[in-house]
C-alpha cells in the first residue's frame, strides 16, 4: 500500500486501560500477548510518527453505558465484557468517573490522543465500526487508506478490518501494534487474527516497516 499523509489515516482501536494496562480487567487474558508484541510501545511509536509526519489519526473506542447492560443476549466475549464491567462509563453525556477508569486511555498514549487534532469517533458497541461514525469521519477527511492498529486482534481489530474493506478502504494491519487473548479453551486469538489478516488485508507489517514508509 502506498502510504502518504494526504489519503492515508492511522486508526487505533480501543487504546484503553482495560486492554493495555496491567490494572485492566482483561490483563489476565491479553497481558502476555501485549508484552510479547510490545503492543503499547508500538502503538505509541505509530502515534508519534503520525503526529510528526502530519497524518490524521482516528481513535475508535469501546464504551458501555448503564443502558447497554440491559441487552438480552450476546456472544461469549460480549457477555464477559458486561459481567466484568469492561469499558464502563457513567453515561453518554458525562465524563464523571472516566479519568483513570478502565475506559480511559492508557496514560502513555494520552498526549497523542488528547492533542486537539486526533479524531475520537463515537463508540463501537460489539466489535466492528458498523455502529459508529468511523467511515464517515475518514471519508470527510478524504481518506481512502487505513493503517490499522489497537486491540484486540481477533475481535475489534479484525472486525474493523473486515468492515473497512467492505466499505472500499485499503487496509494495512500493523501486526506488532495489536495483541489478543490467549485462552485455554477458546484458543490463541492473536494467531487466529494473523491468519485472517494475511488472507484479507492489503498487507500485514511491523511498526518499524510502516513508520519507515510514512513520509
């Protein structure tokens, strides 16, 4: 994929404490993968490069409000997220209790996300961006290509990749700027995602590789 700041965006999914902090509610499932891939450091390197080279950055967060806990059904991970109060916020129109919560940005990434230029789109609710305004925000900025990173690989990242491809975007996935759960019964989410990324994405690259292309 030809990478340039005019038509290429950096999209980071769920760079939040519940995924990326040792204090997050999913750390027991994703922590080994996050550490093995250097996920936090690579997301930061990607954001730093984007900021310094004039790339538009878009954050697609995952939030749950009290009314979302009234859902009557859900898949395995959906149910788990509700049970452990993952990404919970007090409400859509308040930031009460947000600072430092599981739904908040990881501290080391805040300077990049809160720079006044980064676009934080509305929250996705299950895995993909069908329920938020990511595609609209990308198109309104004239973006047709996406450098995709964030959490977690086989769930929200893969779902975003699939939908962005269906929406006509070129998508490159940054393999070491993501991670996933390793579960004794469900399997290795990271390896599952890498297989699908290689089948579907325009390319699957490392952070170093994509940063070197960002001119």
